[in-house]
C-alpha cells in the first residue's frame, strides 16, 4: 500500500498523459506511421543492444577511456568502461543498411505478387480529353473566387457528370477563420475545354481539409481508422451533394532474410458526406457505389508505387548492376513551382485509366513501356514497345514542341502535362502550351512519337476533329500559330479577367 501511495501521482500522470495522447493521436499520425512503416527500426535497436552487450562490451580495448585528473596536486590516471561514441555510430550504420534492404525487399515482394499483364495495343482516347492543365485550372478557379474568407484547397481531377474536371474545395483562409468557419463547397473547372469555365457548388461541409481540430477531415478519418495512409482527397458532386473521397492504403508485414518490411495494399475508399458521416468502402463495395462506380477508385499514389516497383522485376542484382528490362519514370516539370507528376488520369474507350510512361534505364529519353492501370480495379497492364521501334518519350516531346515554334519566347511560355493520346493505334504526346503565369492556354500540341512531327491547334473544335479522325494527318499543316495569334488568345483571357473585376466593382 505504501508503495502504491508513493507512486500514485506518477501513475495518475501517466494515465492522463496516455489519454491525452490517445485523444490527440491524429496529430501524431505521420510520426507514428514512420515507425509503423519501418519496423526494421525496432529490429536494428534490438540488434544494436545485443551486439553491444554481448560483444563490444566484452572487449576491453573498445571500452577503455583514459582520463587524467588532478587530485591535491597529484596526477591520477583512471580507466573507465563507458563508450559514448561507438554505440550511436553502430546504430546509425545498421539503420541505414536496414532501411535500404527493407525498401528493396518491399519492391521485390510487390513485383512477385502483383500481376503485370501485357497488352498488344493501347486503349483509344475518347472525346473526354484533358485540354486544361492543372496550373491553368487553378488560375481560373482563383480568378472566379469572390469570397474574402476562403481560398482553394487541394486540387484533384475526376469525372463530374460526364466531363473530366478539376475540383477544388473552398477552405477557410486565415488562422482564426479556420477554427470558426466551415468549408464552403467546391469549385470545379471543366478540363475538356480551353476557355475559362468554372462553377461553384455551395454547401457547408461539417468536416473537411483546412478546418481545425474536431472539424478537420484528417482528424476524423484517423480517429475512424488510424493505421492507413491516404491519397489526396477528391470531390464528387451528385445532385448538389458533395462527397469527399480518399483512397486508403493499408499495410501488411512480411519478412525476408530476417528483415521485416511493410507492403502497401489497396484498402478501399473513404467517403465523407456533407454532414460529416464517414464510411470506408472496400474495393468491392466502391465498385457498387452509385457515385463511385463510374469514377476513379484505385489510389493514384498506389498506382505510382506499383509501377515504380517494376524496377525490381528481375531482382535486386539486376536493379543495381545489370539493368536488363529496367525502367525509370521521368516527370516533366511544369511551368511554375509545381510539377504535376505521373500518373495521369485519362478517359479511354475502356474506361478511366491511370497512365504512366517509363523510359529505359540510363540517359535515353525514348519511350520504353507504358503502364495502364485501371482506375477502378487497379489492374496493371503494360504496353511494351518492340525493340525495333524507336519512339519519342514525354521528356523529349517537350523539346520538339519548342523547336517547332521558334517565334515563341520560351522564357515566358512553357509546355506542360505530356499526356498519351492514341489515335488509330498511333501514339502522340499531347502537351499544352501556356504562359509562365498560367493566365490562359496558347495552343495544344500533338507530338507524333514515331516521326516527331508536331501538330498544333488553337481551337477546341480542331482538337476534337483531330481526335475523332475528321482531320487527316496529311491535311494538317505542321505550322505553329503565329505570335500574333497567341497574343490574341492571351488578350481574350485578360479581357475575361477584366470583366470579373468589373463585376466585383458593381
């Protein structure tokens, strides 16, 4: 009893601290997940302790440290048996090795358990083609925003109605307002048009990104299910109802040569309605959901992870030294500070697909393989180009766009988002040429991956005529728009922006 009384305060303090940590566990999610996803850290800690106590501490020469002390004028030499340098060095060395090997084993495990099937041709593009890149959509959405207390949140692309659209949530703007206000709804911009177009759906959302503490989207999701990682949220609009959707990735543990590693797996989709009700749908349930069933389901992040793992398809030795059949994913930098990385979501005659183009290992920029991941089921297919075909990849396609139009000041303009476009089983890279401030779209450029010919279109109807085959390749003059035509396009965009300011003055 005396012992209990002596430590009662400490015990109560520990219980209170534990309850507080549990209540605020969402704040520490990233920190906790770092250790959850890297169990080798605990293995290294145990191994380091065993090596130290069973081996190193038994070697006198490694533990002897000479100290010289002056005692009443006499010099004394003392041997000590503590070592404060060797132990942390050993731990860091083993940790680096453990993290590297666990990452290698994880990728090998993925390639051994994920079926990469091969296809003979690519799915044909549909008229639901992405013409507007992210940076321009964001600019248009900002320019149309007339709320002083709100700003745009995380963008994402999805089907809204029947059109590919960029969707931005409206989140509170300001530290105090983030505690007081609810998310206002969403702004969506039709990605199949080049002109400025945006629509708002006003709806107060009980929980969402950008709000603080108990109203925060991630606070609530991590209290619902903790040991998962999430894709960026995307928003679907259904009869005025806004659904916040997030792909969920769970993990399973495996061991190889005594090293533990965590393997990502598709867990399902979180669906949050405007009232704040959360539901985690399994992949099978998501396919039956009335809104999700025709939309994207499989996480974008997982599509990238599974494709990147293909580097280890023939094993670790091949990845490090031989490089046979090895890929590398190259992302093309956007105009501005942000890079819209692969994969790209495309609407095809086989449904929504994530596309990732991969180059061969090394300095080559030719196209090597195209990974086509079903955006609903996650099925991964590879379109492998014959070795005798030399096709231009997305990185170099941007160079050919610049070369085809030397009158453009490429210090002020840039080409973004090289999307694979398939017409009559012929591969083109579609790039959008925009000014550096993303104030509009100058033109669309299609680069023939076989010949490097560049076909450029200013009007939407010309793009779609080319898409559906109403324009024959032989009929197209591969002449770039003039500087005057590009300036006319930009003037029109500026007039639209001026009109918005005039409306604000009213």
